[in-house]
C-alpha cells in the first residue's frame, strides 16, 4: 500500500478523497490573509513520497540535452533568496457550485470554496538558476539569446520522480524577473512539509496551482509543453456544448491548457447581527496573472442592488499582486429583509476590469474548471 506513510493531517480539513488525500479548508476558516499551514488545502494526485524518496536536488536539462544539478544547499548558497506571498488555487475550486448548473454534474473533486490558500514561499528565482545552468535569460546575453534564435515557443517542464506528476509553463514566464517563479523550500517560514511538496517545490504565482509542482526533481526546457495528461488533458476548458465523449484528438490538441487564472471571489462567513444591529459579510477575492483586486461588490438581495465591501490592505511580498484580497462589509439590520432567507452575493473586479459571470451556465465545462460565477450564500435573518 503506497499510502501507508501518509502524513498526519488536521481534522478540520474537509476530506473529499482519502487515497489520494484531497482535502479543503472549510470556507469559514479562510479568514486570515496568510492561511495557517495546518489548514492549507491538500491536493494530491497520488501518494505522498517519504522524505528520503523525494528528490533532494534539482536537475536541469537544457535544450541541447546538457544537464546540471543543484542540491538544496547549492541553491541556498549560490542564489539570492526571495520571499513571495502567493495564493494557490486549485483549477477545480468551487467545482461543486458549477455542478449545480442546468447542464448538470461536472467531473472531478467536488470542491466547495476552500481549495485555495495563501502562504509566504521562500526560495530562489528559477530564472537565476536557469541562467547559472547556462540558459541565457538577459537582454545583455553575449550572443542573441537562445530564446530569440530558436524557432519555437519554449516551455519549461517540471517533473516529479518517475513521472508521477509533470506539467509545464511557458519559458517566457519562467525567465521573466517580474513573474517571480520560485524553486521554493520554505512555506510560512518552515521547511515545506511533505504534503505541500518539500524539500523543493516549484511556485508559479498567479497561475493555476496545478503548475506549482511538488517534490520537484527535474526541469527540462524545450519546444514542447509537457506531454503528460495533466498538461494535455486535465486542465483544458471547452464550451458548454461539449461533452467529454465528443472531444476529438484534434480538439484536445487545439485547446489551451490553463495557466493564469480568472478573477474569483467567495463569501467565507456571514456573521449575523446580535444586539448591534449589523450583519457582517466576509470573504476573499483573487485574480491570476498578478492582477490585483480593485473592487468587491456585495448584494443582500440576490444581486439586484449592490454595495462595495471594504478591501483589507494586507501587504503582500512580490513583484506583482500574487495574493488574494480579504474583504468585509457591515450590513445594517434595517436594510435586510428579515424573516426569510436573505441571499448575499459577491463578485469582484480585478485591475484589468475583468469581472465574474453571473451564473455558471455560460462557462460550464465538463471538467468543472474555472468555476468563478458570483458566489451566493443564503442565510435566515431573524427579526
Ligand atoms: N505536484 C505533484 N508532484 N503532485 C500533485 O499531485 N498537484 C497539483 C499541484 N502540484 C500535484 C502537484 C495540484 S492540482 C494542486 S491544486 C496543487 O499542487 C496543490 O498544492 P497543495 O497540496 O500544496 O495545496
Ligand atoms: Mo489542482
């Protein structure tokens, strides 16, 4: 049984599958800007390797087949350490909400709002390591850089031992100093634990968490995206008309795999007025690609009228906004209809003025990815 050495987990996590362990944070506990480690959601495709089985070094394979290895101590000694505040969200977060659309159930783990969390990750920038390994990434490269002379868009593949998991990101992201892609060994100031991919894990900020490969062993650069099912199949969205059985090989090939993620928000808590005549609604808002949140609209009548939530100005580390924004709003009791279910609704706007769709009908896809319609929470408000 490869699962007999699984790590201990916090009993507060909501377990969706036990083997492999897939467990989310209860939404009501997602109140802190930095998610406590023990409450951080866990998404594992297979068993968790034992510490001694996990790679203790990173091997980089360049386009010409040349390889270079770095142990954890090499990484720590040779390169500048950076700490970045990053929200990781599973591509399937809120899938159970999309599954309630008229098109019906979607396939995959039926997450509520808690397959998301924020941590401070420390490590070195992948670009610095690639440069040291001989991959020219600067404008002042001696010869025209490899990226410019090669006749293909390049990709960086992240590979876990024995191909137990492998995906890729565009090289442009990996070498962009503002993209903050890390080879990380610390999470909230502690060595990354087994569940979250230690000793060394890739962190790709602003990108769906599937690209932040745990137990990272090998990095390979070339003209192709990762050939794995996790790159070629699992994280691609089709239109609501498409059923899984209708997708042809050329449709899979032509579809874009998820990288940066769309704007998202959710209600974590509705704290009902008792005595002070106010109801407090709280939640998070997040967008991919380093886009910050500029506005969060909340409704107490199912989306007919709106008010703006207070955005909590938590400071995040990094070149761009890689972290969620927590928000809250107080609702005077006399502005809420009492004696019935009151439906609170939230939607966020990011700094490119992208916003969330009202319903799941138009973005429904059979894999239940990118579920980001307005989040609704109905609560009874007593007189
Ligand atoms: N890396 C490996 N090696 N194996 C995995 O199963 N799951 C991915 C990603 N990296 C995965 C992985 C997915 S789909 C997600 S959502 C995140 O890890 C989850 O990270 P977490 O478990 O630290 O929250
Ligand atoms: Mo995921």
